[in-house]
C-alpha cells in the first residue's frame, strides 16, 4: 500500500539526515557556553527548527529536481524517492519544499533580530544555496561542489552562526568545531555518492566520486570520517582535554561505516554504512558538546 500523503512528505524529508543540520547547532551552543557566553535557549530552539527546516526543504527539492533531471530511476539503490516513485506529484513536492523554506524564514526572524546582519546574510545564503544544491542553472551537486557546500554551511555556517547568536562574536575555537562537524556531514555525502556512483555517471551528475573514481571516494570517506578525531587533538592543546577524549567513544561507529565502504563494492549495503555515519555524527556531536561544557 502506498503511504499517506503526509507519510510520503515525511519520507521525502529524509529525517535520518537531519543530524547534519541539528548537530552543528548543538555544538555551537555548547561551545558558546564553554567560553562563558550567556545561552539564550529561545534562540537555540529557533536555530534548531530553522536549520532543520532548511535541510528538509533542500531534501524535498533534491527529490524533485533529481527526478526532473533524470538522476533518479527505478535502478536506484538508496531509499525511495517519492517523486520518481509517483507517491507525490511534482507540484506537491515543490509546494512542500517551499513551505519548509517559509518555516525556516519564520524561525529566522528572531535570530536576525538578535544576531543582526551576519545572521541575516547567513540565512539568505543558506536558503539560496539550499535550492541551488540541485536547482538553478548551475546545480552544485551536479558539478562536484557538494562537499564544499556541506563543509561551508553545515560546518562553518551552522556552528559559527549559532556561536555568534549567543556570544555576539567569533573565536578561534569555532574553526576547530566547525571543521570537525563539517567533515562528518561530508562523510555522509561521500558515502551516498559512492553508493550512487554508477547511476550518477549515467545521469551526468558529476560528483567528485564520478569525476575521480571510487578509489578517490573511499579515500575521501576515510579522511572525512577519521579527520574529526585527529583534529580533536587541538582541544587537548587548548587545555580542553575532555573535548578531545570523549568523542573517541564514537570511534567504533566510524570503523563500522568504513568497514563496509572499504571492503564492499558500492551497492545497497552502503545504506547500512550511511546509517552508521549518521549515528557517528550524532554521537560525536553529543560527546563533543558534553566535553566542551564539562
């Protein structure tokens, strides 16, 4: 039986990917608290809701535009795409995506009032590039720029923007946390692109994995998955030892994801690797936040 319309929208929203939007807000808030800023929980909640809404809108447009560009077919190895599967009409997916971006705008109003023009600029760019990821005349995901987009917006933008909301400034520690969290989001993207490399190549979706090959994609996955643990040594140098040590408890999740990526050919089993990478991002973010606060 086909899912209900609401269930189809939920499927297209890809809730399992929302760790990429929520974890940076959590870490940015924890870092601000660790550096002595007064935390405004109303702004933290608005930032969480806004970040989630932007990602959901991006996911919905991705579902729609990949179908329109022929990137999604019946041979797809990943989760069902509702537009391609006919569970929702393209007009319904477009409406849901626009509604999600409107929710993000509503959540952003108190953030702009508190954070000023830097938050306004970040919010507008997030909305623009959320659409431009797969839409517009130069879709980023189709030209090998997905990782750069993710690192900038899910790392520096989200962590730095959240920190700015509470502290009204930036600090060198923001860069360390932003790179760690941004790399984990890139790990999700890279494993996804490895799984879909053959279908992407046929549909002329020129991701970095398509351009440079699966061997590069595996190396990229290792770098993005393990890099945050190595970068965490910077916390120990800065006398925040727990922020360096506690995230190591998430290392088994990293190894579990990489075991699949390095031992198996791209295919449906990579969905299990993606699930572990998402769990890694969530676990790492929670542990890093705890280490920073403690």
